[in-house]
C-alpha cells in the first residue's frame, strides 16, 4: 500500500506491507464552499448575538493570528473593512495587531505572508510583544486567579474585533472566539497562569464547558470587552467550509458543533503504530506547532506503541525557551523532564518539553523533519532520515497484523475512542 502525507509545502511517500491493517483517521470529507467570499459576507452581514457595528469617529483594533495559523484573511476581512468604511470609520483609525502570544514576533517583511497587499497598503499593522510590559494594560484577575495583562493598543481602541479559525485544541478544547485576543494579545504572566491549567483533567481536546483553561479564556474575553468576532472552519485542504460572525461567545456556541462534526474521527481500539502529519505548512512550521498533531495522535495510540511524526519544522523548535531548557546537561530522559518541570514550576516555552515527554515517554516516537539529528535527539525524539526508513524501523518490532493508523491532518483531527458494539 502506497501512502502519502503532507510535510511542509510538499508531501512524503512510502510503502506499507499489505499484511497490516491500516486505517485513516482524518476530518470528515467536506467540500470547500463554492464561493468562500460569499460565505464570509453572509456571516458578517448576518451576525450572531447582540452586536453593534462600529461608528464614524471610533477607533478600531483588529486582532489577527500569526503565520502559524492558516486563517483565510483574504475572504474574512473584506466584508468587515467594507462595512466599516460604509459606516464612516476612517482607514487611519483602524489598527491590525498580530496576536502572537508567546510565539516569536513577526517582522514587517513577513506581514505579507498573512495579510493581502490591499490591507497592508491601507492600514497600520503592528505585532504584539507579550514581554513588553510598557504596552500591557492590567485588567484585574479572573475567578481562577489569572492576572490579566492585555495589549494596551487593543484596549485603547473604541471597538475591538477578533479574527480566527475554530478548530480542535489539545488543552483549550477548541480555538476561536475570544482566544485570539485573550491569549494572543496577553502578557507572559497571563499566558503562563492560564496555560498551567493544561495539567487539569478537564483541560483536554474537544472539552469546552468544563474546561478550566478555556473557561478562563472566556472570562478574560469578557474582561477585555470584545465587540465582534469572525471565525472560519476549514476542511483538511485549509479551505473555508463555514464562517460565523457576531458576538464572540455566540460565534463559538454555533461553531463548536460544526467543528466537532467535521473533525471527530471514531477509533474502536488503540493503534500499534500511528503515522502522523500535523497537516503540512503552516501546521508544521516548527516543532512547537507540530507537537499538537503528536498529542492528538497519542490519544489513539496504545502504551508501548510507536509513532512516526512527519513535520518539516523549517523554523526549528519554534521557541528558544524550550530549546535552552532542553539543552541542560541534566536532562537526558523523559523522567528528567518530568522531575525538573515539577521542581521549577510551569512556564510557557518549557511546557512544550513536558507535552512532548508526556506522550513520547509511553510511545516510541520518530521524527521525520528538516531538523539536525543531534538537535532532534536533544529534544528526546528519535530522528529518521525519511518516511520509508522510519516505517521500516517501526514495523521491525511489530507482529504481522498489527494495527496501523494514518493521520494526514492530525492537528485538525479529534480521535474519539468508542466501543465497536
């Protein structure tokens, strides 16, 4: 059996023997909208919930995702911007803020990777810096004790908008809604405290109502006061299937069932080997992002099983804090990661080491990537030169008839263990 998985901007191919049971786990096949611009217009001009449009004389701030998210701004932004112009809002009163959270900041020459030229020509665009205390406004604390610091430029605007996608998230349950601002435009202390909740049992993939991390995000969003959200749901080809707009909480309420229906994949028994791609660029732009696919696949892989993660990672690990923490000579095993993480406490960046070790400690994990072999070993993963070699190595220790799962769009796939009866 010949298989193909996306990796970066291309694909990897390999052969699997016919004497193994192979099963694909991926989002439900759903064609993209014939006219994605019309879908976006329909959503924006028929908003959900109680919302008011911006008025002439108001300043507007728009939070947008960075290059690690394939948000279709070319379709989502025009109806918003046209509507504001029609309402009398001047272009010079509109500010785009790239919501990086603790991701590396984007440079101005990278802005064209996420925004159409007509937007860059007409509007001011800046990039958030979560560590810049001089540009953070303190809003108080949430009920869960998160001290909320949010980008001051965003808070200074009269009208606040968020743009993004609704998709599965390994510990927030789902992305979308207020999250692009509540986390993407937050300060480091806010993100640290919120993300530390990922260790709680209900902070998991697909859980919303009982998820402490996600409900903390919702409270942060209410403290910010976000006036309007536009969210898309994409298929496995990263093209628009649905769009929702309006009150951000109403948007998420409507969007989650649609995302769940598209992304859930039933699994009737854990797999012996999972062959995984996060979904290609930008989902595998770095290991920080690609790990999400690893986490999703681990939910359907047995203890002692094997995993092959195919992720180009042209931008390396994606986080210097993560790299520096792993370079400590005292970390030689997953157990060392757990011990040091428990001793030093939660901090964004190094939490990626914990997430990788959480799964790689029980599942032998090989990485097919552009990364240097020694660098991969330093991160406590096993490098493989190509997909076929990785498959041959993995199969060598498995009995004939072992169950193999393939996840070509793992970051957007939600495995759900179910009884076959």
